[in-house]
C-alpha cells in the first residue's frame, strides 16, 4: 500500500486551489469545477467540492469543520516562506519555532480554517530521521 493523496472538502474549490498554489508553487489541475488537485513528486493534494460528498457517502465529510488534522509541507527555508506568505496576506497562526522533535515550523490557516504547517528538519537528529525518505530535504 502507498499513501499518495489527501483530499480536503470545501465550498469553494477555486479559492482553495488558489491558496494551495500560492503555498506550494505548484499549479493545480482543475479537471472539473468541483475538483482540483496539486500533484507533487511525493503526493497529491486534492480539493473537492462539498456537493460531491453524497457520491462517497451522504454526510461523510463536512467543509470547513476540521480541527484535528494539519496539512504539512516540507520546505527549504521556513523563514523565507514565513515572510513570503505573511507578505501575501496569509492568515499566520504562529511564528517560526523549533519543535521538540527537531523540526522548525510555522503554522497558517487555509481559507476554510484548516491548519497548515510549513517545516524543515533542523536538528541533527531530525535531519537524520528524514535522510532515507524519498522526499528528503535538500541539505
């Protein structure tokens, strides 16, 4: 099994796709008004319209109701991304900080209020933990 995609449900696919294009620098594919996806080298971030939820299971997902998941993106420079996204008007939740497990991270919110973390391993232990992963950060 390979974990390859995360999908967020929203009432505004275009707004969410625009936001994640800004965050990632990846152009979203928008094959239908109710669906967009950003395909990266390591995973796909999909965005689906709430109107499609009944196709999966009625009531199975709710737009803008997440308070338990964090969408995380590995970046080369946490501080540069913090300044870039702050200047772009993103809703910043925290300043960059070092976490107990060795990653430097800051958090922001997407247009639906979902928490988004941009991080980079900083301590030698964190860098080593990521070294063998197919998406290992650039040293």
